[in-house]
C-alpha cells in the first residue's frame, strides 16, 4: 500500500511539473556583438530612418521569439506579450516557426504579431520549416498571411535583407525543406549555396536562420551573429549531455541551445516557446531571449 501511494504521489508530482514546465516561460539574457562597416545596398530594403553613413556605436535591447508554433500564454498570449513589453525592446527578432501550418495557429500568430506591431519598433521575421510547409501546401493562404504580416510593418524576410536604422544588415534565410528531412542525411550546406540564396555578405551582418545545424556554413558565408531556434532545446535536457533529440530525430544535436562561437562568428539557439510533433519538454522550460546586441560600425 505504501509503495502504491508513493507511486501515485510521484506520478502526481511529475504531472504537476509537466504542466508547470509547459506553461511557464523563462527569460534568458545573452550578449552578441556586431561590428565593421555597413553592408552594401545590393538586394536590401531600407528601414525608415536608416543612416546614410557609418560611425555609430550602440547597444540595443532585443527580444528573440522562436518556435511559438500553436502555443499561447494566456488566451491571447497576454503573459508572453506582457513579458516582452516589460523588457522595453528596441528590436524584435523572430527566426521562424510562429505557425504549424494550421489555420488556427495562423490566427494565433497574426494576433500576436498585431500586438508586437503596436510597440513601434523594428520587427524582423524569417521563415522556418513550418512557414515553408505552409507555403508549399496552401500557397494562397500563405500569400495572404505574408501580405498581412507586411501590412503590419513587420519585415518578413524570405531570403532577403533589410538595413537596420543603426546601419547593420538583418538577413532572413529560407532553407529548402530538403535541409529539414528526418532520419536521412540532409545535403551539405556550403557558402556558395548560401550566396545563391542570399547574395554575398559584406559588412556587419545579423542572420536569422531557423536551423542552427549549419552554423559552420553561416560563419563561412559571413554572418557575424546568427539567431536560430528549431531544436526546441533538444526536447529533454540533462546535465553534461545537453539536449537529447532534434526535430530530425538525431540524438544529442551539437547546436541544441545557448550560445556557440566559431572563430569570431556567434550563434544563439533559442529553446523556443512551443512544441508540435513531440508535445514534451523535460528540464527544458520554454524560452524568451533578451539579447543585448552591441553594434559598432565605422571603426568606432
């Protein structure tokens, strides 16, 4: 009887923790740097107010929102939005997967983006694999979704870049879905392939690239700072081992969560805010990232 009662209590405690971990996000802080001259104007859009020259130094409070999927913190994401507003961000970066290719989730994403637009700060949004599947399966609905996002004044970057008001470039990478295939080996991603997708990188570059697995290619291409998600922190996290499994069903992915460096290139991988195929998190709370982005241009 005592053993049975102990098992029941253990299961109840595990269930309570499971609910807590899925519904209580945490905000983590990280610092990244950008430097060098402003990027060339080729293939760029200009954010209103972008400077003509260089010679600036600034630290930007930046929020990173990754992998929201079909998740809500409050009926209309009130808790998530309140946390974002409390940080008074100057920039917001979204490295993909706000949606999960369901009409309901698209409404959730749009409602969330409508609130972000009211903050009147630059919001940069790149494609994840779920946005890519959305476009492939429902092209008309996707086109309407993208148009609405852009009507809100949000920069929806589909292998495009914009020049930030501080003078650095923000690039949004859209990888073909073959680079997300499960179990099988994805093709090698090279600097040349990235140049075909994005063009050449020059100057100070911040890259939104949903899949962090190709960090060496991003660094070789010229991304000084890369923001990613996709890995969901490896679903379950353990000391020394890190994240256990990737969305491609690979064990112990190298770039699972947190900050990584390769030479002078930097990568931050968010654990994300939602789940989908495996609706599970273990020792891996949903993450909102507060990024301290230090920008130095023009040799200052």
